[in-house]
C-alpha cells in the first residue's frame, strides 16, 4: 500500500468514527427528556409590611390548604389575613385557585412563613380549599403537579426521595392539607415523578426530617 492510499484510508476511518460518535451523542441527547417549562404564574405584586429574608437552601416542598373554608380565596386575600396576624404578608410562596390558576405569594427566593421549623429551606404551596370536607379540583391538582415538578427541577431536588414533597401535617401537628388531599399524596407524588425531568442524580432520603404521626 502506498503512502497516499494509506492516508486516504486512515482519513476515511477517522471520519467514520467521528460521525459515529457524533450520532451516538445526538441520539443520547434526543432520548433525554426536555427540561420542564415553568408553569404560568399570575403575578400579584403584593406589598410586604416588613423586610423578607433570603432563603439560602431549598430541599423541601410543603403542601397546604386553606382549611377554614372551601371558598376560592386569592393570594391577596391570604396576604391580608397574614398581615392582620402581624406577619410581613402572605406566608406561602404560591396559591393555586379552584380553576388551576397559580398566583404568586411570597417571592420564591425568600423564607416563607408556612411550616414551623422548616421555613428556612422549603417552598410552601397552598391549594385553596377545605380538604377536610372537599377535594381539590382536577385543575388544581394538574397545576400543583406541574409546579411541584418544576420546583424539583429548578432546585435540583429529588422527587423520588420520600422526604421532599410533604403535607404540612407530616412536619407539624395540624390537619393541613386536609384528610382528602393528604390521602391522595402518594398518587400526587407519582404524578410529580412522571413529570420530572431527570437532570440530577438521585440522592438518598435525608434523616433530618421525621414525619409526625397522623393527626385525627
């Protein structure tokens, strides 16, 4: 084989190997799920009466309900209630209305006021209603699943761990988020997991959080 023939065969081999590697990379990327898009969030432009503290860590999402009424309250309603309690303003980061609209509560990057002992590293989502007597609407559940999965992706926390998406009653002595919503939390978590974009390595469940016994 002369030198020219040898060089031609070598270049052909290298080009084929490059194309093969590039195709494998492309195929792997194509097979990976696309990042989950942020759900539509209605801005509320709420004014807080005291300074808020920035949240430096996020590894927990806590689900709530209103509890005292099954009416369709807004984030602005809850904001005023919490100001009347002497707080800076609404303690939840999001409020999900009966029609599935997600309203902004407390700014997402700030410490909430929704779950005693866990506010410094959690996001609070209030699904509006009294789920001791009623159940969340389909639209509410769809929005809550999308929002929760997106937050897990955003903060790179693992919804497959058993201590990441919890009801308020798992952490504090309360009926919140109501027995009917709480009874659906396993199915809710499964839906979150199926919507989640797998962009992180699963971590082992933390031993820092201990669920409370069910409150009746």
